[in-house]
């Protein structure tokens, strides 16, 4: 029987993680694939994130703590968790569950129906599913980033930055072992790698709600545009192969 690992990157998430873990625990009986483990990847948090997770680990259950060597970035955290996961399928989701965990069923069903090994949640394919929007400037900058991303990389996805993505374990090993970006552009890089390796990736509309407390600064957002050029250059040189 296939199993699922859930990877949650966490930086200073002491306040939000308990409710997220409780929500996932309540959902597990309804999961389309049995949940084998929940990996919390602590990205050098300065609050009580690690201690809170360790307490859950001691209580038993499926929670595991993975530690980054300091604050390395979301891309590093997701890669670290993906390569440590043991399930047949691996879901990466944000600590705030901005995409509800119940949307996993959509990704899993679409992946199986379309014989895909990567299924990414999307806010752009059906904007009626966005229940709480981001502030206007953030939403417009996100759309601009996607437009530039498509022009630079040639990817056709309408939303690469939704933090709700499902990978088959074999695809995850191939993709994340090649990932270089450690910041917020890693999502694009992973999809470029998947395309170069001939791994079928699909985009699936999911429900999504903005949750205050984003970790993306204006500087990091601007840096992401420059990251696209580096990703394209690596792809053209064949680095990812």
C-alpha cells in the first residue's frame, strides 16, 4: 500500500504550527493515501518552534523534526525535507495551511488520472477558489513574476509559487537532489528540472486563503526575478542533467 509523507518548512512558526498539526491529524482518516509521517523542517527558528515539535515527537505519533544548519531559506528547507521523506508520495505544504489539507485529494486524483509524478496546486487556474486575497500590490507582483517566469523559462504554469505541491518519491529524489536555489525561487527551478528530466508535471486548481505573516520581504521578492535568469542559464548549460 502506498503511503504519504507531509513536509512542512517552518521558520518561527511556534504559534501557527500546533493548529496546523491538529488539522492534519483530524484529516488523516480521510486522506486518499495513508499518512506515514509529518516532517517539520526547522529553518533555524529563533522562537520555540523546535521545542514545540520535539514535544509532539515525544508524545508519539507521526511527527518528525528535521533541522537545517541555521536559517538557510525555504528552498533549502523543502529540499531537506523532501530528501529525508520516506513515503511513496510527498506533499509539501506551508505551515499556515493557506491551501487546506483537504485539497490533497485533488492533487492525488489528478496525478493518478493524468499519470503525472508532480502535481502543483494553483491559485490562478480558478481564481474563484481564492477565498481570501493577498493585498493588491502583492497579488499584482505575483502575476508579474509569473509572466516574467514564463517568458524566461518557457514553463507554461500559471502559478508556480503556491506552496502546495505533490511529488512521487522517485521524482522527488531526481528533482531535489539537483535543486540549487535555497530561497523562494526554488519552485521554478524544480519545475524546470522536472521538464528537463521528462517528468510529467501538472497544475491543479486548489482552494487558497491568504494568511497574514508572510516571510517574503520586498528584497527577496525582487531577488526572485534575478534568480530566473540564473535558472535559465543553468538549464541552457545542461547543469541539471
